């Protein structure tokens, strides 16, 4: 009995011990099994994957991996989708992003245990693309360049771009339902009209978007001068100063103005040096939008308050007033008129002072100014005054002085008097400042070719073509006698060179245009003391008719005879004939072109020679250098120059009353 009880007790104890041991083993995932089941293409894009997991006793990570190549799901997946938890049986996951259309993908179910990775058997599917993103709102939908906007929606994924039209924006935040992006500021010349959210796989959605347009409500000050700062007031200007542009109309084009500063509501602009319209027109570019800005301001019109009563040629003349354009030179929209027709040169101007000068080349027909008129931007203001020109004028009463000559310190001139219709050798009156007509000094003939004339001491020499002979005559204006000299022995010619060198007259070159046509290269020498001619030299440069020198420019200094140009067409060659060595050499070219139709009478002052042919030129004999001095436009007289009392004088035609002269500056000496 006791033995039987002991046996039962021991058996029960053993059974109890065994049962207690089994219940104390901890749960584990050592026997987890994973199976890859199916794939289902979603109609809205993406794929739904199904798998199975078994023998899971503890929470673990499980899900799917996707690869682009076979047998790479375990080592090189491109997509991993993971779930955490305690799961046994089938599970499904939807993958909506990063799948390209018509791509073949390989997928596999997996599970992570504490010490190993378990996969199913790899399978494959052909993708129809990812889920299309949906933009639900853009905040704000109207913005400025550089602003940050928020885009809300769904199915964005984390791999997408935000485009403003076709310009990619900087993205600050990315999620599947929200993103923040910066409105692109480059290139700023584009006006955006929509925003597009585009996935890496190509699916996209767009929404309307606008940039603010700049608005100008006013420009201050309303009445402007060239020294004023302009302030454009309005809204929606770009905060970046250098991106804004302001242009002003300038001669049918627009020119840029400098922008000093910019805010959303104001642009400060450096004023132009001068304006070109009374009501300036502007174009403003901001927020990639160009707008016209017109009729906001007007330019202050200049006004004269005072000016001096006398004025000298080529000398600064100050006119005082206000609102003068702030310039350093004259320009088309701003001019000063004298007596309604003659224009003064504007040398410089400030707001309250004008510096003017009147050139000796002016076309003034009177010697005082009755009124100044300023025309600026189509607006004219007039100042009535009397301003006298303080310059000595030499009046020639209906006369033309052709050539001058100084003898024993007295100035004489060959003058044609239109009243007497004759030629005179006239003496210059130092008191009256004019050439006095003395009827006793009227030349005995009017048939003088003014191209074939010269002065020698107190004698006027001229050649006349008569009976196929160039006959030489002299008129002594001291004793008023005429003498016939030795006939020219060379062949007859026209338009020849004629100059006096010391005690000899040189005559030659030219051409004969009647039948038979001839050209000449010979130069002859006449002796005043012996009344004889000899052939001096041949000029070898003349080899044909079109090279013939007709009416060449010529003058003499010392023993040298200078001449040049005069061929067919217009030329500038220049030569010197040294009469002491009887040699001709070439010099530097003339600063002007001259043909054979015009006659020029240069004037000599020491070793300096002056020539007028539209411009005043001077020639330094020793240095062989020409200089151009000023533009002197006169009508009717092209060759009238003379030197007297260290001044150069220029003949001018005075409308309605004959001729007068301008005295040019003496700085030419």
C-alpha cells in the first residue's frame, strides 16, 4: 500500500515537472516562413503586392522589396516597403510611386527577425506607371518672383520636381501631400502662368499661377529738372534693385536709367542728364513685366533773367536764369536763337547759368541782337533785349576785295566795285576801317582774268589772253601808270600758276582746252628788272591731260614757290620749287582736296601761310605741317583772306548791302 502510493506520487511529480518546463519556453521567430504571392496593377496607377507570413511569435518588420533586374531583390532593391507588427497569414501593400510605365519589375516578400532576413520566392510584374499626383491648392496663387509658396494635395511621393512653366524651382519641403517651393527668379524675363508638380516617373498635375504686375500710381516730383531724383510710386516692384529696369524715350529709342533703390512700393531712379520730351515717356520692367509709364511728369522750361549788353565772337557769354538743362554741350532738344534765325553755340549749362559763344562763322545779318529765344523740348521762351557785338567790322560798300598786298607797311587791295563796275587798287583806311575807292586808281581795263594777277612792290601785274598770246601788263598804283611788258614766249594756256618770288614772276603749268587740247609741265620765269622771260624748269609729274595742273593752289615764301592740287577730280598733292637750286620736291599732302575749277589766293605772314576753302587752314613752312582752325561758312566768297596788323580778315557777303569782313582771332600767329 505504501509502496503503491509512493509510486503514484512520484509519477505525478514527474508529470507535473515536465508540464511546468514546457510552459516556461519564451516566444521566438525562429520558424518564420515568408511566401511571395501575387501582384495586382492598380487602375489609378501603382501596384498592390500580396504575400504570406507564418510562425510569427514576436513583432517584426516585414513587407516587399522591388528590383529592376532578376535575382536582385535581396541585394539591390530600388524600392523597399516595410510594415512592423505581429502578423500571421496574408498581407498586402500598395506601392504608388517610383514605378515607370511599361517597366518590368521583380518583387519579393521579406521579413526581418532578430538575427536574419527571410525572403520568399521572387516574382515579377509589368508596371503601368505610378499614381498621378493631385494638386488641391496653391497658397498664394498670385506671388512675386522669389516668394515662397505652399502646394497641397496627394500622391506627391518624395521624388518630384516643382516647375513654374518649364523652369525648375528650388523645393524647401517634400512630402506625399505638401511641398514648399520658391518662385524662380532666373530667368526673370519669364511671366509664369502655371505650376506643375511632376514625379520622377513622369506623372504630373498642374495648377494656375500668376505673377503680380507692377503698378505705377505717380512719379515725384511732378515738375522735373535734370538734377532731380525720380521716385516711382506704386506696388509690386521687385525687391532686387538690379532686376528692375527703367528706360526713358530718347530719339525714338529707349535708354536705361540707373536705379538707386527699390522696395515693393517705391523705385528711386537717378535722373537723366537731360530730357528729350516735355512729357517724358518711360518703360518700367519689374516682375518680368514691362509697362508703359507716361504722362506723369513735365520738364521745367528754362527762363532767362538777365544777360550782358555786349558780346564778342568766340568768347564766353553768360546768360542767367533758371531751369536750364544741366549739360556740358548743346544737343538737339535745346537751342538758343538770336534774332529768331541765328544760333549760338551752347558751351555748357547749369541750372541757373548758360555759357554761350557766337562764332565768327555766324550767319548774323545785323550787328546787334534784339532778342534771345530759348527752345527746349518744343517749348520756346523769349527774352527781349539789345546786345551789341563788340567786334571791329570792316564794311566794303558793295565791293569785293579779291586779293590784297602790303607795300611799305600800307595795305592795298584789288577791289571790284559793283557801283562803278570796275577794278580798283584800293588803299585800306586805318580810321574808317575800309578799302577806299579812289577813281584815279581804276584799272584801265575790266577784262582782267583774276586768276592771272600778282603784286610786285607798288605794281599790279596781270596777263591778258589776246590774239593767241598771253600778254603781260603792269599797273603802278603809286604813279598810276600802265605799262606793256614782254609777251609770254611759251605756248598759250589757261588756268596757269602765277606767283612773284623776289624780283621774278613765275608763270606756267595749266592747260589749253581749245583745239588742239594741250597740257603743260613747264614753268617760266620773268625778270622785273630786265623785262625778259626764260624757261625755268619742267615739272615731270604732268604726263597726261588728266594730270594737268589747272588753278593749282600757290604761294611763295623767301626763295621758294609752293604749289599743289588742281588736276582732274580732287587731289591733295603738294610741292615746293626751290628757285635758288632749281629743284622741285614733294611735301606733305594738303589737308583738303582741290580740283581745277576754283581759284584760291593764300596769304603769307612770315613763315606761316593761311588758306580758306570752307575751313581756315594754316601751313608752317619750316615744319611742313598743316593745321585746320575753324569752320567758316560764307556764301558768295570763297577765297577772300588778308592779313593786317597781326589779324586775319575774312570777306563775307552781307545780305542786301554788299560785303563786309570778319576779323579773326590773332592766336593763329
